[in-house]
C-alpha cells in the first residue's frame, strides 16, 4: 500500500511498491491530464509485461499532489539479454508522448538511478518514487 503524500505533496523518501491498480486508483483521477497520463502509463506497463521488463519505476509529477501533472518519468530494467536497441523504437515516442523513459543496463545501474536521479526533486530535495509490481 502506498503511503500518504507528505506536506510537500510528494511521496516520502524511498521506493514504494504498488500494483498497477493501486497506481491508477491513487494517481489516475482528478483532472483530464491525470486520466490521459495514467492511461498512457497503463499501456506502457502492458508493454513492459509483454516484453519481459524486470523492474519498472515511476516518478515525475504524476505521483505527486499536482492536479495537472506534466510528466511521467519512467525507469526500466529490461530482461537479461535485451539490448537498448531492442527496446521501444523511435515510433514509440508517438505512442507514449508523456513518458520520459530511462533504461538501466543492469541491477546496479537501476539502483543508482533509483537512489540518485529518481530520489530527489528538481530542487535537490529528497522524495520517494513508485515501483510497479510486474
């Protein structure tokens, strides 16, 4: 279960596991922007499952209290043996225009992204992120 947002409207520090259903229930309502972005994210989650992505981290204003979120930051760890070249072709940018996707090369790289880049906001203040249970 996801924790409550803190006084700054963000998740407390840490990686917070949740299901796709919980993510949708918690962050997919309240504005047309949220509905569009969560639907796009759900399509991406489905793609992740079909392609064997091992880990999926969600960040950005979609997982905050902002009524009109502007972005969905995503970090994926592909299944072993898959190269970056095999991941979404450039045409996928047209399918998922709200997603900013980063690809970790291994577990260590994923953990660094999660602990450093996805663990602070644009002002350098610590915050949490969501890890989707695939």
